[in-house]
C-alpha cells in the first residue's frame, strides 16, 4: 500500500501550495489524516488493501479551492471557455468555483461498515431504487454527489471500487482496486468529479475542466493524466 501521509498530506499539498508562485492562490480549508484505528467489523472478510490503508490512518479529508479574492478569481471569471460554457447560461460563480476545486473524503474507520452511518448516506438511498442490494455496499470516499463504494460478495469485501452517482441515480464499476483508486485520486489531485472523468473520459463535461484548468492552476508540476484520457 502507498504511504498515505507522504502522498497526500506532504507531496500533494506541497504541489498545490506552490501554485501561488504562478499567480493562482489555492487554500486548503480542510486537510488532515487521523491516527490509525481498527475497522469496526466482526463478520466480513476485508482485503489487505483496506486493512493496510486503515493501519496508516482512520480517515483522510482534503479540500482545496481557489481563494475568493477578486485578483485571484479574475482570470477564471473572465475566461472565454468558462463564459461560453457556464456564465453565459447563468451558472453563478459558486458553482464554477466548486468545479475548479478538489475533494478527498475517505470514510472514518468506525463508520465504514456501520449500518446506521451507511443508511444515512445519499448513495444508500440511490441504490434502494436499483436492482443492487444497498446493504452490500459501503462508502469508502464520499465527494459531493459521488460515493466510491466497496462491495460485499458473500462474506468478503471485493478489492474493487464501484461509483454511485446520486445525481444521475446510477452506479458504475470503476474496475480499479483500492490502491489504484488512491493513486488515481493523487494523480487527479482530487479534482472535481475526477472519478467520472476516469470512467467516461471526454464524454463527461468535467473532462474539459480538468484538461484545461488543472494544468493552468498547477503549471509548476508535471501532471500525469493519461488514465483520464488527457495526454
């Protein structure tokens, strides 16, 4: 398993932090990883990747976003593509600001297999209208309207990520392991709806946002976005 603290709390945050040297000020209103904690579970066989993750930290939350100053946001508010795509159609700045942000929100160990917690999440209600058994899914990473879920098959958790998109009332098999998912999150810097970009590439509107604006915000680092169809 990758070193979670090293990859996200040091390397990624350092990369984001130095954006100011290139005219983009990014703040991180939430940035932390909690100490390791045993997963609250007595009846399910959990893959080594999950155990390895929670042996490093019991929760990770990282939010990054553009600082809300006129000087810092001007280049985005006046951007031709954003105006043609969003502002022209009465999208307010708050929506676009969220589209140009990042979020990683790994579920706390004590909640991962907690039925009360799971039943209170949006993904659970979405799956209740599907053929899938919602009680077989567990929320690993909850970001906006997306939940990256683990799934139980028989008495074990499969080392694979399923993505529940509540806005579309849909579920997608991402076809990646937990460790691969975390590596992708790092490569994307947690960029808004990176999971949909991974699954659908240029077929989702968020693809163009990542392609155009992640390099613009972080021109000082070499981004590896090939997994998202961006060369």
